[in-house]
DNA sequence: CAGTCGTGGTG
DNA sequence: TCACCAAGACT
C-alpha cells in the first residue's frame, strides 16, 4: 500500500471521505452488485436507487429471481426503459442457478457470456463483489480520464475507448480494485460531472484539461443525429365497461410490454383516421372514434413522439366479446380500468392511463 | 461498427 | 421548450 501514486492516493482518500450510502455497499453481495449495475445502465443514480431498493426487496436472492415470472419483473421495471435488460436479467439468473450454482461467475469470460453482461458490467461486478483487478469505464470514468489526460479524440471512438480501458486497468492499485473503481466513478459523479466543480477538485494540479483551460471541452462528444419527429395515434377501445390491450412482440421497441393498439400517422391522414385504420390492420376490428382524450408528447431514443389518444367504440353492435385477429401482438386482453395497474406499459401509455384516471369525463368506466 | 434500444432530469 | 445525456449491451 506504500507505492500508491499521488493520483491513486488522492482518489482513494477522497472516496473514503465522500462515499455515499448506496444499496449494494452494505455487503457487496455479488447478486446485489449485479442487479444494481444492470439497473443503473444508462440511468441516473438518484432515480436508479429507488428501483434497486424495490427490486432487491421483492427478489432478494438469485433463486427468488430465477423463479420469477417475466411479467412481474417487467412490472418492477416499468418506467426505466431499455426493457431488454429486464428479460436478460431473468434469463441470466436462471442460467446462473442452472449452471453456476446460483452465484455470479468469478471469471470475466464466464460472466460476459451471460445475457446483458458486457465489458462494463462484468468489470463492475468482479471488482466490487470479488475485489478482482478488472477495470471499468462508464460515463463517469470517461469524464475523469478524458480531462486528466486530455483525450481529444471523440470519447466513443475506438481510439479513445482503448486508451480509456487500458488506462483504467493500469490505474487500479494492487488489491484495492473494489475501492478504486468506485472511487473514480463516484468522483466522476460528484466532482468531475458534466458541470465540473473544479473549485472543489483535489486533482486540478494533475489535470491536463484544467491546465489547458479546456475542461468544458472534455470529453469530446460524439456527433448526434437530430431526433426525428413522429406522429402516432392510439385508441382506448371500451366495450361493456372493459378496455382492450395487447402485448407487444418480444423484439423491437418495448418488447413484451402491453399497449393500446395504434401506429404511425401516415401522410394525408388524420390521427383519428389512423386509429381506425390501425385497429382494422392490427385486429381486424371495425371501430370508430368516440372522442379525443389527449395529446401526449414523449421521446424515445432517436424519435420525438406526438401521441394522439382516442376513446373508441365498436362501429357495430356486439352481443358478446369479439375475437381479435392479432397481427401486431402476441396476446390480447379485455381488462377493467382498475386492472390496467397490473400490466406494464410504455411511459407514454402509462401517462395516458393516469390522465384518464384524473379526468371526470371518464368516470363511467374508470 | 454504427444503429437500436427508453426515460426523466437538467440547464 | 428543447437539446443533451445517464454506473451500456447487442447486432
């Protein structure tokens, strides 16, 4: 421990003083670390922590998760996005119970063979749970290292990435990977953030970007394509007080989530015409719009979506329950409004449900 | 390897 | 209001 570089010592000392209480830091249990890391992928800490606590409360062990239903895992995931993570989590848990004695693998190759475990997550779990000297590079580490070493290549370029991973590996002090990896991430989160607090930083004297006065220009972001505007329309079909929902396919956007049927508004078509057409194409049902419920704006990945939502009814009288011919879903279901809470919806449709619940116009079926 | 995969916080 | 982006993985 005597041969720490100033950089290593400063980060470790800073972490000693400033480490936050986070869910997996009580025991560094491999299962808890793994769950936490997957939830935190592309997710901000403050938001992710709440999901971590709920998830670990419901599924405290590898075995309990392996026995879970996908529907329940998805429900816990609702609102987090990137829903393939949830299904991969379940698949990996079952794989670990079946093949690895219910524990997270202790070597990188085996760990990375698990669905949803990439370079970052493998290093994060192995270093934090087992104190193995495996590096990690996330957005926090990218900020810290790109500023300390003035990385001028675009941060996502293969050049920059190979430098970052090599550097991250070389910086790990012998026997202290658990502390150091967390230290550099926590530092990147609390001090060397998007808007860095250089006034509070104990590393300014070793920071090339600070010396050059270009901290705000590091890291160099990847050029980003502008979000494409998309207009969609969805319909809440009410029949005898019940609402029709369908389950999305296992691939593509929102895999395995439930939704109100609908689709993209084509050129020369109104949103209302779109919904009617979509119900015919997706379900072979002849419906008509009763009224417009709301317009909801939300974005996902490369799109910014304007969602027009309509209340629908069947065009013709129906004695019983018409059978849908599913063309865009794996399952269909008639449910009461109260039962909608048990299903997992994309954020935009969840917003729609909340709006309906609060609108007195719809008290008759809510 | 560049595109896909969400969402809410933030300035 | 809006662009940027976060403890990335997969194809």
